[in-house]
C-alpha cells in the first residue's frame, strides 16, 4: 500500500526475525478496463443523505476509497473509472461502481453553507493508560486552541462515552472537556495479574501456538508465582504433568485477556459509530479524528471494514493518530557468570522486544484501515503528538470510491489483499486500503487477522 508522506508505519524497521528467535527459544524451551456506473459528487447535504444507496440499488459488496496525488503531492480530481486498475488477491477485477467526490473548501461568507468546518475529536480512553491520557489531551489542547474560531468548531467524544462536548469554538469549554478525560484499563491487563499477558501475546498463544509468546509467558509466570519458579529452576527439567498445568494457567489468562480486549474494542467501535451518526447531520466540510494507541481488531476486523464503508457512503472522512509514538525497546540484561543463563535471558528480552514491535504494528491496523478506507490521514511514529494532530487535520481536495464484486466471494473470513494503480502517465501517489475481510465467523476472521494479514507481514 502506498500512503502519503506524513504516514510512518510502526514496526517496519529491521529486527531479528521471529523464525530466528523461535529457533533460539525452542532450544531453550522445554519440549513444547472498466465500464461501471460513474458519478461525480460535490459533498452537499442532499448528496450526503442519499449516500447509502447512491444509484437506487444496493452498493456492491466491496467499496474502496482512493486518494491520488501527482508528483508534486497535489490531489488529482479529474480521474475516471477507466483510469484505475484494481487487483483483489492478485486477480484483476471489474470496477462496477465509481464516484468522484470533491471536498468543498471553507468560504469566507458565514451565511453560505459549508463555511464552518466541523472536526470531531474521538479519544479512545478505553485503551489509554494514565500517561497516554495526559500526553494526548495536553497535545490536543495545545494545537486545537489555535484552530478554534467562527469557521472552525471542535467536538469532543470518548470511546467510554463519559465525556462529550458539542461542537464549539470556546477554548475554555474545550480545555475543561479534555481535562475531564480519564483512562480505563481492563483488569485482565493489570500489572499485578499473573502472568501479565498483553492482548497480542494472548492472541499469539491461543490462535498461533507461538513459541515466543509461550516462553515469555512462562518466564513471567515464574517471576510472579514462586511455585512455578520452584517447579522449573534454571537449567532444570520439568515434569510433563506440571507442564500441562502451567499451560492451562497461561491459556486461562489468555482467554480472559482476549475477552476483555474484545469487549473494550467493541465499545470503542460502537462509540465511533455514534460519532459518525452525529457528524452525518452536519454540513460540509466535516471530519473525524480518532486519537488512539491502537487496538487489536481480532474478531471485529470485518466490523471495522463495514464501519469505514458506512462513513464513506455518508461522505465522512476519518483520520487517525496512533498515539503510541516510537517503540522503546527493553534493554539487554546485565551479564552474569552463567553463560547458559545469559543466553536464555537475552533470548527472552529479544522475544519481548519482537512482540512489542509486532503488537504495535498489528494494533495500528484498525486505525490505518479507518483512515485509508475513508480518504483520511493515518499518522504514526510521532512522539510529538501536537504535530501529529496538525498532520491529521487536512482534508483531501478529492477522493474516489471504487466498487466491485470480487471474483472470490467465499464467506470464509479471509483477508483479501487489494492493489490499486492509476494508468494515466505522471500520476504516482495512490493512497488506498491494503485490503478487507470477507464475511465469516468470528473465529475465522480472528484467525485470518493472525495467520493471514499478520503472518504475511512477519515473513517480510
């Protein structure tokens, strides 16, 4: 997928491969051309209300939002369906539905519809920790207090639903609402839980039987439960029955973590759906900025796709700011006089760092999808969140919606890789979704997000 210059994808720089780390840990671990309907839309309230059924018939099952930029980085607004080529899982598809949407800029006359720009800030406080909350809300106020004015109104919404501020240009009200936002950390991911599993680690344990995740979980379990430490001393052998009991403890914790993680993610998506409904009642130009540390889509991965498509049909652009910032790795442990112990400890730290990187990359996927599927900006790898908000707020001058019926229409929850290109000479930048999830059961979609999209990334 090609993205704008402001986009930096987390977890993409070179690290030790999981295959190599898995081999090290396994040695340490106990043995375990197109003619479709075309239309050009100026985003007006009338067009917006008719967005769900653009041509009087149900939309095609797959609709993808595309932003095209020329060599100077300027958005191109005069393309037709015949200018695009679209591949779904490496199969060329026929584009059956096409729309070019022109985003009107604000005008000076306050009495003309479209003068006021409405920006909804959606803070994912269900996934914030205390530090996230302070960094994000302080940065938001530092930037948006200068954006407020008669032609720029800001609304505050949270995934918990606890804080809501109707669209305003009052800086004091904005500041008070931001100060009221509080983090909500699931109890299953409490630091005192034993073993302290991350949501990513839990998915890897239950859906991928990942040796890195298992070895780290065992190491953490030994650190927090003296009984396990006695049963598995360094360099010692452990009984098969004890291994089975340990695995049951770890798997039970993993199921608890996944259950709470998916509950939090579901609430986050339901909250965003309500914000989309609210913003859809406003005149253009309007948009949503999601500020979140990311979350794992899991069984809700297709729901994220459908939510983004709904926003697109309503002509709502969603941008996303990944508030995680740069990944700070765990430092190497101090050496001892025991070479075997040093090797084991180094392998554990390497595995934890690999999981941190993989988790950040996977947790960014829902934010990336929400942005690219609606023509918005995805901003990541920024410790300076104020500049992150600045990069997230611009709207493209135009975007295109391509609809088609995939040649492979099996409802098996698989992830379909999509590639879109423009055949007109001189056009280079195509911002488009990397793919979508087919309908399927929650288990199928979850496995696809792990074995399909994520596993293919790990092999790169």
